[in-house]
């Protein structure tokens, strides 16, 4: 259902726009945090990683700000139908984006602990991170644009992230078996890969919320997985 | 209390029940008022345009829509109050208990007894509280004095007014507050045991506490009556009704479960109206 028309009460539109802007800002920060954490990981940039860890507080603040504004909007504007679904979606999405920020922080925290030379499976991680961060970016665009089809496309990319995780898992296991000196770094990278895999899952969850907010219907498995499962 | 969901099949989440306007407005479960191709005219201007809807029994149906959309006209058609005015006429059918009440041969006194109506402004008679409720009773039924007193007490209790007026039944109804007067009008209406209650903006002149009392009353009364409520207050429609009908320019745009209409309406016009985007 289209929301093209403006509210008769302009302030209502401003409130909803502000909510979308908040989610957009949170998403931008979370996406940047993932990319920056990965850059620091690859380049062993310990100082940069500290900035990523510190930067997570801003995402946490925005989540609180979103919650405050949604509660206020429901109390003062009594949103209905698409507006109500959007408001609830914003509330839920903010909690998920906050979690995505935590994953980026977790990745950054491992940077000082890595030590030693880079091991080979590390080369797969940047691409995996690129896809996962791209899903976060696109799913939040889909929310801002109320684009259910874009949300479906985001879900369909999660399989690639899962496939990366499986490959990295196997490769790291082999490395650990081959040389016990690799175990510490491999274990850290395994957690990094797991964090990225979770980012993909969370982006998929957001996509489902966006789909419901935009259409009032729940996304079916066929749409979600593109008939591949 | 009757569970709302017991009246019809529960739709699954993926296949929500959709009642398409003017095609199959039949909820599962008993229909109390079957409206078919109703057209209503004020002189030459048409106020209702081919409205077909089945109003379910023992439930609250809210009628919403902008001013002039035909919602009050629909209530006026159901109890034929329009006949009091020249130049107003209805075409089509309104079937209650298997009979078309628009048929001129259908006795008005029977219809008045089946269908009670409460208006925006409380309309108590300038008489005692007791007489207000007892008047219609003695008009319609031959009852002994003690039977009438019992029925007055029952009606006032049902209308949640008894405790406030039991010690002053012989005082003038005009001394009551607006909210009390409105509940008295409801008591007066339900005293004759109608099947259908029509409420036309019955709380719009009341403060929030009186409004809440009437809403609670409507919620209780739906077990006994079929209730149609016209309201400009969408929150009220959402709070008290199980079905909602959205009218626009004399046309029934959408009719469905209240929870669907307010979370996920099918028609763009409904969405625009309930979200406050109607220009």
C-alpha cells in the first residue's frame, strides 16, 4: 500500500521522517563499523579498532533515541495501519541494528589479540564482510523507501554469507589441525566469521520486518529463499 | 463472554480473511441486518450508492468516514426515521429477521421495537428518570406496575446507571449530567429489549470519562444486542468494534474485521483516511 500522500497534520510526517532518518543514521554507522573493523583486522590497525569500539556508544544512544521517539509517536499521534507498522518496525529494527553494531565492536576487539602473520583463510573474510555490510545497507534503504521487493532481494543474499562461513570454517579447521601454532589466531578468525554470519542473519530479520511494514503481510519462505531451499 | 473468534473461522496468518466490499460482505456466523443494494436519496441527491453489507449479530460494527459520507444516513435508513421527512427515500433492501424492513407494509412500530437509536445529544424527556425509562415500556407492553419497576431497574443496571440514580428515580432526568443523560437514553432504548442498537455519535458530546463508561457499556451490551456505531473518533471505532465499515461519498469502500482495517486495510482510500492523509 502506497504512503505517497502527506498527512493532513504535517508534524506527523515530520515525526515519521525523523524516525526513518534515525534508523538510516544508525544503519550507516553500523555498516561503517563493520567495514572499519574489517579494515583494522586486515591491516592490524589497533588504534583504528579502538575507535570502532568507542564508536559503538553512538549506535547505542541512537537506539534509545529511536525507542523514545516511537513511544512518543504512539502516545501523541496514535498511528494506524501503515504508519503503525512503520513505527513498530523502526522500534524493532533499531534493536537489531544495535546488535549489528555489537558484532562490529566484537570484531574490532579481536584486532589487538590477533598477533603473528596473517593466515590464508583471512583473505576470504573481507569479501564476506562486504556482502554482509551491503545487506545491512540495502535493507535499511528498503525500510526508508518502504520497498518490499528490495527487502526480498536482501534475504536472498544471505545464502552467500552462509556459504562463506562454511568455507572459512572448514579452512580454519584444517589450519588448526595442520599447525597448533595457528590455533589462537584461527579461533579468533572463526569468531569473526561467525559474527559476520550473524550480521547477515540480522539483515535478513530486518528484511522480514521491512516486508511486513510495507505490505502488512509476512514474507513467505519462497520469497525469502528464492525457492532454493 | 462470547469469544469473538468463535463466530467465524480463524484465518491463518498467511491467508487473512478479506471481505471485499460490495462483493461478498458476509462474515461467517449469523447476520442480523442484511443490507442489499441500498440507495438513499435526499431529494435528487444520492447519499448512499448501492451499499451491500451483512451486519453480524451480537457484535459491534463501527461505521467510519468523513462528514457527508453517508454513515448517519445508513442508520437513518435502518430504522426508517427518514420517513418523517418529505423528499427522502430509500431503495433496496434491509432485511432483519428475514423481512425487508424498508417495505412500506412492514409496521413502523415493530421496527421501532426491534431497532433502538441513541443520538449525539442526549434527548431525555422532561420528566422523571423513572418515566423516561418506563414510558416506552408501558407503550409497547402490558405490564403490571411491579413488572415495570423491575424492567426499569434492569435497564438502568444494564446501562450502568442504576447505582447513580436508584435513590432519585422520581427526580427530573434533566438534572443528570450529560454522560448520565446519555446512559439514561441507552437505558430507555434497551428497556424495550430491541435486537439492534444504533448509536449515532453517541459520545461526541461527552467528556472522556463518560465516553469510557459508554464504551464499556457498548462492550457489555454486544452480548445481547447487535450494535451499529457511527463515530468520527477512529480510536473509538478501534476500541469498541469487531467490524468496521469505511464509507466515502456514499459508497462502502471497505468492510472487514476492525483489527484488519486498522492494521492492514486493503483499499488505498481506507489507508489514507485512517492514517490521516485525507485531503
